C-alpha cells in the first residue's frame, strides 16, 4: 500500500483501520490555510479531488450524488422554500444546487475558511459553476457555530455541508449547534446534515439522531451513495419542524420537480422517497 502523499498516491486518513487510496495523476494545489491543509489533485476516475486534512471532501466525478440529495430533497419536500442557509460548502457545489431553484430568493453560505472558497473558484470551477456571482448568494466567512448562535431572519431550509466532526467541523455536530438551528427554522423548516457513512462512522449518526430526537417533531435520516465516501451508503440527517415535508406524496413531488425545471443525475422523485427507506443496521442507529 502506498504511503500517504508519497509514491504518487493519496491515502485517506479518515479511519485508523481502513484507508482508500487515490492515484495522484497531477497535483494542482497543496497548501495550509489557518484552518486546514487543502489539496487538489487529478485522478483518472474521479476527476479533480479536494481533500482537507487528508480526507476526501468532494470530487468532480461523484459530487452530484451528494450535492443533489442534500439540496433537492429538503427543498422539494418543503415545497415553498425561499430562504436557505448552507453551513460549510466552501467548494460551492451545495450553493450551486440550491440556487438552481428559482423559488429560492436568498441563500446565505457560512464557510469558515476563505481559502477553500478562493481556491475552489480557481481549481474546482465546475463545482461552483458561477454560483459565487449569483446575486441571491450571501457568502459569510465565519465559524458556522458562531453564526448560528446569533439572531438572523429565519430560514426554510438549513443545510450543514461540513467536514466530518474533526478539526473545525467538530462544533457543527453538537446539541447546542442543532438547538440554534431549530431556533432559526421557520414553522415548516427543515434541517439536513452531512452525517457520514454509518457502516464506518456509526457514532456520528447515532449522536446526531439522539440530538434530533429531542429537538425535532420529525427526525431521522435518508441515504445517498457517494463512491468516494467509502464504506457504503451515506447518511444525511433530517430534522423537520413538522411531518408534512417527509409525507409529501409522490405525485406532488413529481409536480414540484417538473416545475423546478432542473436536470439531475442522481435525484429523482422516486429516489427521494426511497432514500428514507433504511436498512435495519442503519435504522438501529436511530433508536
Ligand atoms: N462534501 C463534504 C463532505 O461530505 O465531507 C464537505 C464539503 S465542504 C468542502 C466542507 C466544508 O466545511 C469545508 O469547506 C470546511 O472549511 C467547512 N467547515 C468546516 N468546519 C466549519 C465550521 N465550523 N464553520 C463553517 N464551515 C466549516
């Protein structure tokens, strides 16, 4: 097995007993910001790959499977989302998907590391695809936990597109943070969260679900599949102020999707509904 950052491979450092390795066909960027080490390299299968502190964050090849499901499920389930908050999301992919909805007239994105935004514009332009120039986007460079503790106009959807609960991302997995998110949601608001790969990180999902049970009338998770997030299906946390959004019927969902006029490569209304069907080993983490 090649060693990390040598021999022309990146060996991911997320787990202490398992690693995936991606061949570095061309290194495009490798630098430390005040918060984390940023690397972008090209890989024949995944295209351009972004790692933060050695952990794969997003790749051009499979980012759509993650960004589409974390953006379109809550927005289309809500049905009338106008104000959306993204915590993290420095590469711009989440904001790109959110603002494809013409019904969304405001998206605040709170990213702790300006370095991720700056170099994503230069080295991963396909991810943001011009969204940083969208007049509806309000980019805030700050710690998402600090932002969430302040008073703001409420949001219909809050999306936590963070790193894993290590380093700067750790504060985004706390009861306090989730409690502030609930305070900033509208009456039918929905909070969705990047919650890792349950087979590899069961405690991450277990912890978030424990907090959501205490905070949200409708709580649970749904699934997507992102090959570069190794280890099986990925859980996306779901905390809603009412059960209406999750219960939306397939015909209504299909109508909303058609009306949105967006083309997707992973999301479909059928996949949306099916994503909430959990294998027993994942459902067990919710109780
Ligand atoms: N899609 C990735 C995943 O599933 O792991 C996350 C992508 S995005 C690159 C993660 C972003 O969260 C990074 O840009 C990182 O700087 C940002 N981030 C980490 N901790 C944060 C915090 N406390 N407040 C705001 N942004 C944070």
